C-alpha cells in the first residue's frame, strides 16, 4: 500500500469516528438527567454510526471524555462570546453541533474545518434544523496535517488580528506529536491577544493502563490507532505561549474546576485518563 493510500485510509477512519461521538452524545441526551444536552446529536446517529459506537463501547471505549469535554467547551465558549469574542474556529469539526444548538449571536462567525466530505455529510443530516443556525457558519475542507490550511482559513475570511475561540476536540489521539506541535504553532501564529483555546487530549497513562489494551487494539484494527498522550498538558501548552488551566477527568469529578459542574462518577471511570483544558494566549 502506498503512503497516500495509507493516509486516505486513516482519514476515512477518523471521519467515521466523528459520528461515533455523535451517537455517544445522543445517548447522553436521552438520559433522564443528562450532563450534556445535545438534541441535534440524534440526527447524526445513522445506523452505521450506531453500529460502530456499539462495537467501540463493547471493546472498552468510554463515553466520559466525549461528554465532559462537550459540557466544558459549551460553558467556556458561551462565556467567551458573552465577553465579546465574535470569531470561532472549530478544527476537525466533525459532528460538532454547537453552531446549531448554542444561542450564538448573529455577529459570531463560526468557522468549521475538516476533511473533504465530512462537513457536507453533516449538513445533509442536519438539514431539518438548518433554520436553527443563528451565527454565520463558514465551512472549509482541509487536512490539518497539510501546512496549507492556515492560508485557506484566511482566504475564507478568517481575521488573525481579532480574538478567536479555537476548539480542538477529539483530534489529538490520532496525531503524532510532531503533527500536534505544528498544529499548535499554527494556531498560535494565527491568534491575537485575548484568544481562547478549548482542547482535550489523552493522558499518557491511558496507554499504560492495562484496562485499555482491548480498546486500543480495536482502534488500531480499524485504522484509527490512538497515538498521542501527554503527562502534563498544562505545561505543554504553557511552553507554547498559552496560559492553561488543564484538568484530568478525575480532577473535574472532584470539583477542581470552579466554573464547571462536577461531572458524575459514571463519566469519570478510573481508566479514562484524559485531559480537558482552557487556555488563553499569553501575549
């Protein structure tokens, strides 16, 4: 198999995984007391994505990181917009529904970036709620491993001199460290003072915990192997110019984040070693 073919296979696997997270959000939304409310997620829960979600959960996959980062990001984004930020960029936007379900002001320009075909598929599934978009949504098809995406983003109307909320959720497990480092460098270069970064990543312990071996083997078998884990996410971001508050799921369940309602124990099992962070550009 050629390198291009391998890259295409990995891209398709990552795109499929995006809709698995929609199924997980729909499952949470249907609970009597959901931690995350996402009424639009059920529209993205196709028979295929439901089947893949069942397989992933049966292999030991967890739902906590998906649900907790969703609530964390909702609150942080809402706060940033209330403080006057009107530019949002969601990288690897996948099945993210915030542009539809959050009451964002009309002045908000919401950029979504993902692999070719991903956003079009989402739009088709969300066609029935198109009228619920209150912000100005701008779509961009791009591979974030390609160094051309920043120029494409600016060509689509992004303004680097305006503060921005960056959302990067569920992407880092699929990147190698050098890809992630370049991605953060690009985000930093495109950001002005006052910008906010909402981001999550596996803790390095996720890969060392034997409970996760079956799930990691499952993900590898379907072409979307988890690769990146970090020991200290806050320090990592700080060394790259971002003042970060970073929490593990366990810390969040213990109330370490004062502005986030502590997630229930069911969403923070001991083997779901995961970071969730909010960071501000330091200068």
